[in-house]
């Protein structure tokens, strides 16, 4: 196993998010804790899962990680796999064959655990990408032998899990920052701009004079993150200014931060300091959007372009 793979298996301890009845999904912490337990890095040994009921499957083609998650009929994670991947750039699938290969590999690994085939899944795209790219995302699933049941934008997928009445959902991925403004339980505005975890890695590579992949491994090593914080803080502040520019006019009271890049310690505080808006991280942030995608996998439905 590579150094990056070993590092990627380490999970950060994230503070429990207090839930408020009617304002956030009361099962949120339970679902994210279970996701952290059952979604494993590609190649990690795992026990079989005994489940014969209806499954909801989601595939998240991220800039840094591709995640496949399976939920049971109660929308609780029962299996999943993820791996580092560089097949998407700023929301666009640029390595189509590579993306199909990774999804096939994750699919086979999860199918082996489940003892049954994965036939359909939902997937997602960043807000504002061209229609042709939205279709390409669905075609990756089809190329991997999975029927694409639904396409949904990533920020809306994250809000599906959180089930908040109001606030801003910010998904800081590998290459872009996606956001959705929620009012009265409905998405009223979405946006997507370049800047994410890949930019963290580039800054670390430059500061340490090391190759990109070595910088990625260093960035995801919890023991090194306090030392790297001064270098990546400027990128965090850029993310925060993007968020502020899009949401200030809506007057939100809280920002919910998710996506793999939100795992870096200090991220939420920097966002809060720059925007002046309370910012929280709900559980394991890497899996919020993939779970939301899976919740939109409805059996028997073809993928509408939403």
C-alpha cells in the first residue's frame, strides 16, 4: 500500500454537532458515525454484510476522492469504499477511462462485501457545469456497469443529508467550493467556484519544495497538519471570501461545512472569522455529499437533469 493510501485511511476526530429539532436531521450524527465505520479505503479488508432489502447507492466523483456508498432502506450506510483519484478537474471529468476504471474497482469491492450486484446509483455534479459535462458524469456510471438513476448537484445532495431549515451548505472538495443557500427547507441559490483541497496541496508542495503526491500525503497526515496550517491558511481564507461573496446578501445564521478539505483542522474557524457567520462541521465531512447522493437513488427512476 502506498504512503498516500496509508495516510488516507486515518480518520480525524470531529466534534459532535448538536442537533436541534426541526432545524437539522436528528439522525445526522448516527448516520455519519456509521458511514465512518463502514466506508473503507480501497483495498482495506472488510467483513461481509448480510442485507437483502432495498439499497440506495451513490457515487461521488470528486477531484481528490471517488466515493461509492450503499445505504439500506432506512438511509443508514451499510457499506462503501473510496480512493484517491485524479480523474476530475474543476467539476469536469477529464480522464473518462480512468474514472470508469476506479468506479468499477470500488463497485466490485463493495459487491463482494454485500454478496450481491449493484445495479443502479445516483451521482452528482458541481452547480453550473455545462450540460454535456453533467451527462458525462452519468455516463461514467454506465461505463462501469451501473444504471444512473439520478443526477443531482453536489450542494443540494449535501443538503439532503443535513435536512436543515435554513443556512448555507458549503462543500469544499478537491478542486472547487460548492455552496447551497437554504431557506424554509428549500435550496434557493447554488454556486461553484475553483479553489479546494488540490490548492492546499499545491501550496504545501511549493512551501516544502516536494512533489505533488508527497505534499498530498503530508497534507492528509494528522501529525503534520498543525505545522502546515500557516501555509494553507491563505487558501482557506480564499474559500471563505468565495462563500462570503455569494451568501452575505441572504443573511444566513450558520454555515455547514462538508467535503474532504473540511477535515483540515482550523478550516471551520477561518471560514467563521472571515465571513462572520457561525461555521460548524457535521461529523465526518468527507461522506456528507456521497450519502446525500445515495439518498437520491430512487429505484426505477431514470436520471432527470436537475
